[in-house]
C-alpha cells in the first residue's frame, strides 16, 4: 500500500469533476477511481415495521433515504463503482435487534437494491472494511476515493470513514444522504469527520481529519460531465478472495469463537470499574490491557513539533491522568501498550515527527518499560497496519483501557478499530485530551 499511499496523499489526481464541499473546499471525482459506498440501507432499518425501524418510527433514521436514491442514480449514470454493506447479528444471542442473514429484512431496501456487478459485503461489526473483502474489491477496480452515505451516521458510517482513511482512501461524506436516530448525533458525527487539521498560528489547513463533507446536489452537479463521457470498458473485479483476504477469513473464523464468548457477557473480573451511566467494567490482570495513544514528546512538550502550535489548548490536560493510570496498571500487572504516530514520507503531514526526531519518543514521564508493547503507526488508529492486535491476542487480552491524544482523532479511531476486533473498550476520559474541550466532549459522547 505504501507507493499507493504516497501518491494519493501528496495530492489527488486530476478528476473529471469537482464536488463543492463544506469550507469552500473541493473533492475530485472521476469514473476511473471513485466509488459510492452505501452503508446498511436495509429493509429492517428503513421500513417502519422492520426489526430495527419499528422501534424508531419517530426518529430521522429514514431522512437520508431520498438522498441515497438520488446519489445511486447519479453514480450509476456516471459509471462509478458501487458498493453496498449489510449488517447482521452475530450468533443467536448477540445483537438480536439486528437482522439475521436469512431474515427478509436483511436484504437491501427495494428502492436501493444492488444491480449485477455491484459490490455487496456482509458485516457483523460497525465498519464495512473490518473482516470483509471490501478493500480488495475496491482496489481491484482501481478505487482511491469514496463517496460515503447510509446509516447510522454516528456509528457504522463514521466507523467506515475511519477505516477507509486508515487504508488511505480519500473520503467524502454526503451529509444529506446519511441519517442517525437523532439530528444531534448526526450533526456531531459530521463535525468530527469534517474537523479541519489546522496549525495554531498558521492560516493553512493540513486537511480534514476523516474526510470532506458535501451535499447530494453538489455530487449530482459534479457527476453530470462525468456521465456525458464515453462509457469505459468493464473494470476488473475480485471474483475470488485474494490471498490477503483468505488470511482474513481464517482470522475471522479464529475470532468467531472468541467473539461469541465475550459478546455474550464478560468473564468475572478481579475488579470492577465504575463507569458513566451506573455501569461497570470488569478488569482482570489476565485479560486486560492499558493502551496509551501517542503520548509523545512532540505532542506534549510546549516546544514540540506539534505542541508549540497548541500551547493555549488543553492537549496536555490528560497527561497527569495517564501517569496515574500507567502506575496503577503496572502495579496491577496488566498488559501495557503504547502507540507512536509519525509522518509518512517527506511531504506528508510534516507537522508530525519523523521516526528519527527526538520528539518522536514517548514523553519521559510515560516511557515504555522493557516488555511493554510499543507500536509505530502512520494512520490514526493504532490497529491499522501495526502488530498491536497480534501482540494483545498473544497475551490473552480481551479488554482495553484506552487513553491518550487526541480524543477525537487517534483515540476515537483506535476505539472503533478495537470494537470491530471484538475487544471490549473502556475509555478513561480524564486521561485523554484534544485541542479543545468541545472536541474532547463530543468524542466522548459519540
């Protein structure tokens, strides 16, 4: 993926159309490299008498449906790659509010059914990339950019956006073709996806953390000239699971018995953590890890590569909490893991430290001890393209206490990836921080 990532991260290729996005930004769209991905537009979600829909008739969950229909028509007319995801419950007793694969309501809504040749993936986690062949199917068709829509904005759509970015797809979320159980949740997710990466004291934006945001009308306008172009020959498709995905299938089967066991209820722990909402989180030396995200000198020091631009922000407010957590976890004999973020290449995210920079190391107060896990990442989530999952599994870890920076970016992405791998996550809120209290609180709520 490296050469691919280097090419697209240094700037999009010229597109055959430009979508007008929030913030006076543009998103290139081309028949050759753009896909429309529709998340979970299933009958059971969208029909008033569906397994899920019947409980949410007075919510705006169906408000994005008309937008999805218009998007799908425009994308098909323009010859874009089309992909659909479907969610299903895992096992008889897990998430029984979701449809089973044999239920009629599991199928896509009649107005949004897939046509022959369109990609359909079945998922039992939030994001559409986890343990599905979606990435391989898109790569086989030359896709680099994703127009994203569907339900729920703050859950499966957001998780898919995060996973796509960690795989170096460029994402544009079509906001009026998405929906959630409340307008507030929908808007909150949109804001987190579209938060600008700005440097304090600098006018230039580095970009958006998880993607651009646009409207259905903007996509329709941009796709009109694309639809007028001569039709291209049919592109390749992955008719068999590639070797990479064959490995994922084996991994998924191995994870299945593990998932069934822990999703049906946690094993008795040696301690119980009191959580928000009068809930409890079991913690045991044998199966719990503390994972600290990006507690590096360049983020936390006032003169660091990142920290120097954010001296008047609360980015260091979670540091004392992390120190206390680390001391307690070590005393209890928990597994400890640390992540470090670095820039990819010379021209990509130059506000991040390089692996040879002194500030790349963990802050002196939070350095790893011998035997503790340290993973180096160049994406937001700590599981993408790192050995973190394998390291935790090898130690019998099922539960993760999560802390670090930034709450709304790398911590959030790591939490999403952990859940999609069937770890049970507990985020320690006063041991996390962001560039603003509002972004921190928004991520906690979401």
